[in-house]
């Protein structure tokens, strides 16, 4: 039992994260440590984190090896780690196949709960690192901070957007650096204050990580969107925006920046942008008489013209009233845009341009959306008024 109940733990996947991936490894002599894993685990251990492995081992149920052979494999793994001055606090494995419907096969929480009970830590304060979606999803189920490493299957899983972690990192070295930045455990704060600090640091760093990934994932789409708005406005067109909740606020924010001015240092004329979220009489009348799903499409029909640009903002890409607005806009010859996250949802099929923030966490998506809005405003006004002098900084 862990003698420090407040000691934070890192739950590590085995294959592809700590050791080189080999399908159904059954020979202890075939274990090869991932070189970066050694340095990463050393950094975590020296910083005071507990280390435990949680691994799916369905090879037992499939008859490829038995529990004794797996024990020999794990003994050899611990010997190799010990030679590098790394000590594991525990190894927890699931021997079942997916068809067994057990509660211990990742992403089910059983292995993490076993580890927490035996080692004495709170699952929600732990960190889960792996190279597959099941590792990330396990972390999400227990409320932990999640990492997808680029080793093993990780790079391919992220390229196909099969996993949506808090952080995408190249290897355990990078993961260790982020975890050490997040965790304030080395200071003298009280546990409650420490939890608040962890939450604060995690949010800020994960939001930054999302925005960094956005450069690779969305740069071309943001530029294409800015050019589409520029062409439309140069030809006498306008921008219409719609969304719900926080996305409605983003619509109003972006429209205000264009109609008013993004920066006092760039004195250009107002630009035609309308947030379809602000006319309370129209919204309530339409919703009351005809249903909420048509509150935006009705305005698109009334206010939009062919060549205008319509941006639908939805973090999931599945808001029905936003989808209806995009359908109406497309039928009328307008340029349709989805500003969304994750896999784009149903909006992907309706958008001429889709800007998808590489996250499924609503807060990180929304924080990226308003940044994208500011960027679009700056690019459009500079393109439309190249002769105006000014910093252009908001």
C-alpha cells in the first residue's frame, strides 16, 4: 500500500508506450523498452509521481499464453526498468477479450479502480498515458488528465482522429514535462488548493496545446475562409453568423468586430456582418410559432443573398438550427461555413468550408473559436483595405 495517500499517480499503458509494440508478446526475451520511455519515467519518478501499468492482455483468453507466462514477462519488464533505476508501484492487467464484456478491459474503469484501491490514490487526480483511444477513454471515464503518445499506434490514432486526449505528445519525455508543469504537488499548498491549481494549470496548458495543434489542422481552412469572406464583401456581399449559447456570443462578438473595428489603430470603414442571434422578437416569435429548429434558417432566407457567407458555429457540428441554416444557405447559393470541433458532426456534409478545432472538449473548442474569429477579422480587413496604415492589433 502506498504510504502517501496524496501521492499522484501516472497510469501507463504497456505496449507501444513503455515497450515496443509486438502483437501478443509472449516471450520475456523479446521485450524492448521504448528509449524515450526510460527518460520519461525517470523524470516522473524523480518528481515524486507513482508509476503503475494498466494493460489489456486478451492473449490469455485467446490462448496465446497463460497467467504464468504473463507474470514472467512482467518480471522481466520490471528487471529491465530496475536496471534503469525505475520502480513500478504495480502492474494491473485485464485477461479478457472485448466479447467478455468485463469491467476491467480498457476503456472500462476496472483496472484504474483496482490500482487506486491498492495503491491509495484518487483516480481523478491521476494521469493516464497511452497510444490508443482506449487509454484516453479510460482516463476520461475516471476523470483523469489524458495523454496520447506518438509512439506505438499513437501517431496513427491521432492522424485518423480516433482518440481525443487532453494532450497529444511525441513521447513519455514530453508527457512528463507537461505533467510536471500541471502538478503543484511539490509545494506546500493544501490538498483542496492543490486540486484547484491542478485544474487551472491543466485547463490553460491543454487549451494552449489545442491551439498549437490547430495550426497544423486548420491553417489552410482558416485562410480559405478569410479569402471567401474577403471576396464576398469586395463584391458587395455580407457575413451572416449563427450559433447557440456560447457560440451565439461568439457570433455577436465576431459581427461586432467587423461592423465596429477590431483595433482602434486600424481606422477602416465598417464591414457588413450580422449575428442572427440578437433579434429577440424574431427569435421568440419564430420559435414559438414554428419551432426552434428554424430560427436561423428563416433569417438566412430573409436576409441572405447568393454570394453571401454564412458561418454556423457549433462545437459538435450537430446543432439542428445551425444545420437548417446551412441547408437554406446552400440552396440559395451562399457560401456555407462550419466552425466546429472534433469530427465536424453533420455540419461537415453541409459546409463548403469546415474549420474543425482538433479537440472534443467544448471549452477548448470555444476558446479556439473566438481566436479564429479575431484572426479572420484581421485578415479580412487587411485584405480589403491594404492601403490603411495601422498596427491591426486588437
